[in-house]
């Protein structure tokens, strides 16, 4: 708390110091804060009576509320917002440990996925990222797995490191040998394998249909910048916060996580403003069903000084804003540096995330009509 204190502060500054001290202690403990508790945390120059008077004034102004007549105070979303505003210019934290492991790679989407996962794990909060759009992200690998006699799952890996799955339902059972030939047929169609031989025409028709279906679905994903450009992880971390570990809060979290249009809009705002942005409590109305105990923090990252996407954290109002801001800034800086190098080294064409939807011409090349190929 001592870092908040200032020599010879005015009464207004003293009251704000008490508020910020209470906010920091509440972030740490999650429990209502009483005057004596706060006094023992670096405010021993103030008497409990003086602190209580400050509490009363802050409550009148809407920054604190008291759950019980004889209990301590809890900060409101207005208090969290003021506190976050006061620490938003904090310097970035070094995150060299993660990026030392990362070499120059063409698989920029997998890098972005790993960074998002790393941020979520390090802060124990839900993390979300929007990615640049790569109009020439061709499929490079495919693996077909039979779930049961009528269900098939195809795992797709693209040139820039994106991994996707597609599910298919078959009219007749397929063997492991046929699935392997279907994979080889697919790779042959994209110039990576020799043409396979099929014993029966129905097997060839199955492989051809699978190829066409996957490519059409891939084209649709290409054309939908929203579906192709947002990664979400770490929703389970919300359960570690008692105030969110209830049916209503968890339901709200799930609904918000599924609302990709709202998430995309918030991420895009951070990109437009080109700086760290935050939405606390009522700032998220009406997107979050009028529950005031959530926060959404977003920061853009850049490729050659132009905003290319954004990273965000979603969690309770009671998050460590100093740590969150430092960490997001550190990762955004390093990610901007690494992506700029990788994009230009490998000459990867891209657009900023969440631009208007379109199906790139690159897809049409893959979808060249070869349906009349001989068996």
C-alpha cells in the first residue's frame, strides 16, 4: 500500500489513497475491508475513525458499498474503473522467457494460439485473441479418424499453423485402409503425394467427395473473418473466483464467450484506439445480462506499426489490474516484434483481423474442378 501514499496529500488525495488501498486489499483477499484491517496495511498514520469517515464519504459518492451494517466495505465497479484508470500507464512486464523458445516460423497462427494459452495460464484468467486474416492459408496436412461406423472426423493443419477439425457422416462403414487412401488422395490433389489406386469406384467417389467437402468448408471459413479470427481459452479459470462460481455467473460467462460478435466488437475498439482498453462492470451492459462483476481488458498488437489483432482477458472485477496491464503490454510488445519479423521474412500476405468478410481467390485455386478425373 505504501506505493500509493504521497507526502503532504490534500484531503481529496487522502480519500483516494484510502480507496485505492481498499481496492488493492479487496483484489487480494476478496473479502469486505474494515477500517482496522486497512489501517494495518500501510495506513497507520490514519485513525480507524478517520478511515471510517472516508469510507462513508466514498460510499455516498458510489465508490463503496456495505453489505451488512456492521461489516466492512466492498468496492463498486466505479471504484475498480477509477483504480484501473490510475494504473493503466504502468510499464510493460518482460516476458522474454516464452519468446526465447520461439524461433522464426511460418506457422504464425500456432504462435498466436500458444501466446494466448500462455497468457491465460500465467494470469489464471480467460484469454481471447483476434488473429490477422491470411488469405492464402492452404491446407498442408490431413488426418482422418473414424469415430464409429457412420462418423468421421478430419483433422486439418494449414500452412500458417492453424488446426481445425471437421466432422462427416458416412452412408456406409469405411475401413482404416480406405481412410489412409482418402488422405493420400487429398494430398495428391494439393500436389503433395502420388495418385493412389482404388480397388472399387465407390471408394474413389468417397475420397473425391471428402476432398471437395473439406475444401468447400475451408473456403467458407476463409470467407468468414469472424470464425477464422478469434481464439478463446481458459474459461475454467473463472471458477477459482468465489464470486463467479455460481450458476448465474457461470451461465453469463458461457453466453458471453459464445457471443463472438460482441467480443469482436470490443477487440476492434481496442485496435481502432491503438491502446490498452478496458470495460469494467456496467461498461459491459447490455452484453453480459446486467451482472456487474465482470471485466474485459484488451490490447492491440501490431505488424509493422499497424494494428493487426488484439489480445484480451475476461474475468472478475476483482482482478489484479496492475499485473494484468503489465503482462498484456509485455506480450503485446513481444508479439508485435516477433510477428513483424516472421510475416516479412516469410512474405506472408495478411489483413488486419475482423475486416469485412470475403472468400479469397486463393481458395478458388484449390477448388479447381477435377471431378471428372479418372479413377
